[in-house]
């Protein structure tokens, strides 16, 4: 895992403000997050063996994130300490659970190239999860490093920015949400599959030259959708790493995502393996 680690500063509101408008919030929370850290935690909670590479600042937020990852069993030996503050994500969550996010990269922006520790972590992996909250050159370098080593590369293209051909050539699976899919015009290719997360509508898996596979979402009362996609990706990677078939892996990931939206906070809401298995047993008649 190579990715971002942020402290999420979460404000709850009845409705999000429009441009130039001030509204009164109902609650404020600080929750460790960042797409990289969220996916690492999701995979670790789901039973995966995870090593996380990235950077945090030498500050209270960075120390809290490092401690949280380590407590979940994540190997943080490749998590560097930068001289700038830990990244932050400023999140507004409305009463329906929908969110809007502004990210300040902070320490994440200092990861300009792979270190020897990063390369060692990548070479020892079965699957490398990547996102786009680190400098693009580093993401490309990591994907190519993994590809050369025969490590499967899974990329969440968020935030959506143009993807270099050299990056796409090294990716085995793209996992955008439907907005990212539309913004980037993503399609499956002969060597690359596409898994689109659709929120309450579930997910769609596409392979070149084959009909798409639709995975319905489980119906739950959403409190906060922040991090649901990361919960899905982390759990899916664990399921595929354990050689679960594609339909089973999608169902497993859908259960993790459904459980994650029932509580506030991205990292705070991630389910563990026992919770996922219990949820699937309870919903065994749904599919």
C-alpha cells in the first residue's frame, strides 16, 4: 500500500452550504483518514497483511495516525516523517450522509519519489493499492515498480486528474466511482479491468469483451458515506488476495462498504472480518 494519510476534520450539517452561504453545523469531529490510510486500515480490519508506505508530519495528527495504523496491525516501517504538517481533509456531511471534501496534502505532497524502503514494501506485496493523493510522478513510479515485480496494481483514480498512459499501462484494476469514471472516460482494456462503485446502486465490474457484472448494494441506513469506497477497495483486495471468486469478492466488499456507512468517520467506521462475516450470514438470503 502506497498512499495518503490525513486527519479528517468533519463537520455535520443539516445541509451543505451553497457558494457564499454560511450554515450552522451540528457537530465537529477529528478522525484519521486519507484514502491510503483508509484502504490500509480497511484491508487490515478485513484480515489482510498490510504494509503502508507514505508520509505524515511530526505533529499530533501524524503521531495519532501512525499509532492507529500500528494498532490495527499495519506495518508502518515505510511511513516516513516529513518536516511539514500532516495532511488534512476538511469534510462536510449532510443529514443524508452525503459529503463534500477539501484536501490539503501537507506531508503527502513530500513523497516525490520512492525510497528504498518503499520499493522493498512494494516488491514484497501481492497487491499494491494506489490512489492519487500523492504526487503523480510517485504514483506512476510505484505502479511501474510493482508491474515489473509481477505485483497486481489496483488504482483508485481519486481525485480525478488525467491519467498518464505509462500509469494506465501498469494498472491491472481501476476502481473509480461513477463521477470519476465519467470525468476520466475510463473503459476496460485487454490487460486492465474496471470496477465502478455506484454508492447505493452497488458496483459494476467490467472486463474487456465480456458483459459487465453488477453487484447490488446492501440496503442500510446511511449515517456518513465518507470512506465507503475505501472500505470497499480494501476488503475487495483482501478477498481477491485470498482467491475468493469475483462474485464472492464483490459481495464481501459490498458488505464492508455497507457496514462502514452506518457510523461517522472514515477510519472509525471500518468493519473487522468478524463483522463482515456476520453481516453476510445475516443477509445470506438477500442474493
